[in-house]
């Protein structure tokens, strides 16, 4: 714990305490190292909290704190967008807010979910993780998730379907905030009422859980507050530092904020989950990943209009242009496909590689900006570039996801019934609704 806390000292001391002006490269490096140290403290705090609150609730709180960098970056640009509405600077800031939000969500699934699934299978021989199933066939080994994760999947599915309608209005508005934030609050209430399942810990969490209850709770809260504070004070200089570095090497700010900044600021989640997987706790790891996706896809989108309106001084929806609408639709389509993969409560090596491959395909296309002309039935020759490519990739994700939902309709029905029971407060298991092995994947 001392070692992890020590990683935050250079940034907190030189920048936050003494206010020393640092070079851009040094700022990015020290703030990144501080986030790394805070990530370990965050993970230990969440595992320690499982002794006193339901595991689902502890992981939900962990997910909120782990994505604090995303909230801070998006809030920063949403605030700047409201300072001088109608100006080019305001339009660029609004664009960067959407870029960071959509990039973070796509990275979380495209790299996070797939890489953690592959890492779990890879580590299973050494960790003895019982959640990993060895199946016959090419790259067929899979990670099986706990049935308790059905609730998160249901809420994420509802949020994803609603997200398709967000770009149809004047922008991200009050109704979007009401629905999306309401979904997450409802999820937190369900998680708080979940059964208290205490899992035997090892290492630092086991030591902290040995404390008497008042001291244990105080320690847990201290870890949450300190790590959250470190992440928050490091993210604004980190984001602007990346912008400056990108400009210096000729990379547009939009690409830096959409891809590089989220990749770095998602590191707390990925570090925390890899840490859990390394302890043969892949179910808890995926629970944290799905909770992170859920709160990013609800709180992160829903609160943008609040920050923007506060900056304006009056209510106003955060404006979206056609390109930003395409970014949101592509992100929603990727989420739709990812849920179709997890609806069987498993994710195989093949499925993880498909998630990863599709992500890198659209990532390379976005970064290079290449234009491709394809013959499409009925439409004839269509040139895919810019906004058009976003819609094209969204169609691919939707087609694959719909196909999986049709094939796995029994699993979809089972997850829905199980989730609805738990929303109503019934946490008993029904043997008839055990997840069916997805042999067709």
C-alpha cells in the first residue's frame, strides 16, 4: 500500500501542492503514474468493502471511481463548450466531449472486454480459475460469467437501446439525462439490495478485512476518497497535455482526445480487472467491467447536459452535429453486439477476437481517414469516408448482434426473467434458468 501511494507523491507534491510548472511530457508521465498508483488503492478498497456491503454494490462503486478520469475529461470539455456558445471554440469543445465519451466506451468494450477475456483464458492454467471452460474446437475455450451479472446486462441493454434515440433530438438534453441517470440510480438500488456474498480474500484486502469494523470502514472510505481525488486532480492536465503533445507531432486534437486520452484514462479499470483476474476472480472482474460500461453509458452521457447548462448559466442541450451523431450510433451498435455476445453469460476466445478485430478495423479506418468505394446492392457505388463510415460500421455491428440475439433467444429470455426477478427483490436461483452453453458461438 505504501508503494502504491508513493506513486502518487511526485504528481501531488510537484504540481498540486507546490504548483511547479512542468514540461508537457513530464506532466503526462507523472499524472499517468499517479493514476496507476491510485488504481491499486482503488482495487484494494473495493475488495475490502465486500466485507461490509453486497459485492455487486462494492463493484458498482469501484466502477464509478475507476471511470472518474472519463467524467472529469468530459465535464471539462462540456464546460468549455458552454462558455461561449455558438463560437468555433464552443463547437470544438462539444465535439471533443462527445469524442472522449464515445472513444472511452468503444475502447472499454473493444479492448477491455476482449483483452480481459483472452487474459483470463491465458492465465487459467496458473490461477486455476473455475470460470474458464475448456471446450473442443478452434479457439473455443470460454469464460463463464456468474448468473448474478444478468442484472447489469439487462440495464446495459435498456441503456443501449435508448442511446440510439439520443442523436434524434436537438442534442443531449434533459430528457436524456432523466432517463439515463434514472437507469443508473435504479441499478445502484438493486445492487445495494443484493445478497451479501463474502468471498475469502488474500493479500492486502485480507489484511484490511482483519481490522475491526469501524477501522475497516474508515480505511475503505479513505482509500476510495484518496484514489478518487488523485484521479480527478491528474486528469485535466493529462488531457490538455495530450492535446499539446498531439499538436506538436501533427496529430489532430480530436483523435488524441477520442483515442489516446481514453486509452490512458481507462487504465484504472483495466488494471483493477487484470488484478482481479490474476487472483482467479474473473467473475468479479467482468462485473466491474460491465458496471463501468453501464455507468459510462448512463451517467457519463446523461450528465453532459447538466455541466453544459451550468456553464451556459441557463438550460440548453449539448449540441450534436452529424458526425457526432454517427459516433454515438456506432458506439451504441458496438454495445448492442457486445451484449449479444454476453447474453449467453459466456465469452469465448473466438468472440473476444471478433470484438477486438472489429474495434481495430473501425479504429484504423477512423485514424487513417481512408475513403473506399464499394458496390452495394440497390444503392450502387457508395463511397465510405468520414461520417458515412461510422454508419457503415454501425450496420455491421447491428447485423451481427441481431443474428446472435435470434440464435440465442432462449438465453435472452432467461437473462431477462432472472434480471426482472432480481429487480423485484427475488434473489433465489431457478435451476430451469441456468445459462445454456452457447455451442453455436
